[in-house]
């Protein structure tokens, strides 16, 4: 069963970039500086890698959060993609999405190399990651889960001694497996796509990762989620360390989405409630 765990801590944060921009426009400035001040907006003051565009990196595919979609303007679809599209629209910016490895995102490598402004990739906010990245307010609460084949005898994490289980490297799912399934043979993969191919090929007998992703695999047929684990995880949008203006602008947009019902609409598109 899909359990809705809507995050309730999104808050409306002032756009500091706008305040700083306005305060920089003195009352005694001449005609030229007045014209420039009138053209200045909170969006243009944001530190984006490409002017007029919010560039987002995501580890694709990872449905239902991010996936390829040739029919969309961005070339991608998913819960995270819809969230960042709304953020870009609210900031009067175009959206560009790039596929990137999760390791490059969670380490800060992609952001520090100016490959993108923001990482949206079902990334759990952790103290370790906060040392290298700045995060938005949490926008989704998740759980970990265990996926096995329909005909498997594995019923819980207690049945994993000596069993090969697949996890994605650099994720909280891997950390959970290492802490709670010490008797298992843990096999790390770069992506969910490779994990799923491995369990289909019989190279591993179980996958331990985010519940919505395993539910997506269950719905494809032949597999079942046998156990879920409450880990109090909250996903955040990651930005380059020190980019306070962008963090504040993103948080403001998330707050507005919560207030006007847009968040609920997007949520209900991807996560059925019962």
C-alpha cells in the first residue's frame, strides 16, 4: 500500500536576493542607474549557470521521481521534474534538465563544477551531505523498502543472511542495508536501472531502496515489496554551498506551492493515496 507522507515543514522564506537588489538602488542615482534599477528583478540577481535558465541535474531514470520523456519540453518527467518546473516558472526562468550520476550530485561535484544550479534527484537531507551542499526545505518524506521476486521466500530483512542484495552506491538505502542487514552480501550499483536489471537477471535476490521506486518496480510485474522501513528521511533540493539567494528563492517557491495547492496536485499525480 502506498502511504502518503506529505511533508509539513515547508515554510515561506523571503527572497533575500530581491531585498539586496532593491537596497543597492540609491534614491540619488542618475537616470542611467535608475533605468538599470527598474530592469532589475529577483530572478536576474540569482546566481545561475546560464542566464535566464534554471539548470537542474538529476540521476535518470529513477521513476516516479525522474525519468526520460521525449514528449515534454525538458525531455524529462516525474515528481521531481514537475516540482522544479513549477519553481522555474515561479522565478520566470526557463528550465533545463541534465542527466547526471547520483554520486556527482550528492558529493557536490556537479554543482561545484557549475554543471547545474540545483540537484533534484530524490536526495535525502543528511548531515554528511549538508557539509558539502546547501539544501532547500524538505519537500518529500520517504521510507526504505525491500523488493524481491514474486516467488521468493524472503519475507523480511531478517532473511537476508548470505543473500546478495542490490543497493545504489552513495545512497541512504545502502547505509540502511549496511547497518541492518550485516549478514547479507551487499552489492552496490551506480543506478537503479542497473539494480533492476540485476534482480531480473538473478544476479541479486533483493533490492533495498526508496519505497516509491520499488513500488514502481512492483507495478511492472514479477516483483513484490515485502517490507518497508520508517527512516524519517526527507528529500531536499541541493544547491552549491553558499548560494543563499537561490536557496531562499527555491524555499519561497516551495512555500507558495504548498499554500496554493500546487504541491498537492503534483503529489497526487504520482502517489496514490488509500
